[in-house]
């Protein structure tokens, strides 16, 4: 089966789709295949799979983890969600820039965002399930978040009044995160290289 990379953003975030076989019975697709992921420059070693279900207007994020570093491969097997990735890599020329992608059960796209990117999503359908394969096991002592509506980032979530958790409502702005020593866990490649 084929895997098609449809876009690469900030040299790291990838949006891709899979070949799908459909007929009168329904459809079939390979969601993960190690050899094809490797050829496309995607990770092949996932250690945790998470699945969350939410109603229309729920916004979760923007979250990230530095120990162990956690990249996320996200897809929406049911419903539709706007998925976002924000560059939080210390010293990155694209720091604070974002990319959103509408992922759904009908387009069957996936988005990969490695460690060094804050991720989040907003449910656009009546109900959606978002699945993400993670490259690191969850560690609540080494994870944090960025305010979903930080004006210095300016993500267009396509919603004015989302349903948020208390944690996401009180998340820090990007500037506050960058002033913390933990921010240096995500250096832009080559930033600290010797001349």
C-alpha cells in the first residue's frame, strides 16, 4: 500500500495520507506499516497510543512533553477535528509559527509533529475521536502547555468560544515558556553546535 506525504511544515511536521481500498462493503487501509513510515522519514517506534472522544467545540491543547521527548502521530478515525502544531523549539527560525490541518474520518489524513512542537485540536463535528501514537510514555512531571489563544501565536481555530479544561484555560503564553530553563530541552538543531 502507498503512503503519500502531502506536506512538510517547518522541516519537521508532516501531513500524509494512505492508499484506501473501498467497495460496496466499506473500506480498508493500513494505518501503520514500519517500512513505509521509515521510507517517508516518519518514526517507527511508538510506545503509547491514546484515544480521546469529544463533542463539537471542545479544544484540547496546546500540550508538549520534554522528558521523555514525545512526538505525536495524530489521526481522526471518527468525526472531524482541526489539529494544530506550534513550533516551540528554542532558537528556531519558525518559533511560534503554527500549522493546522483538518483531519477526518473521510479524508483519513494523519499529521506527525515531533517533540519540540506543542499540539492541540478542536472538534469540528458533533463528535470526534482523536487518536495519537506517541514516541514517549506520558510523564506529568515533565510536560506543559501553551495558551490556546496566545496572541503572539494567533492560531485560527475557526471557533470563538471553545469548551476548555481549567488547565488549558490557564496555560502559559509562549513567552513565559521560553523564559523557563526547561525550554532548552527543545533546541533547534545545530543551535548549540560548536563552531
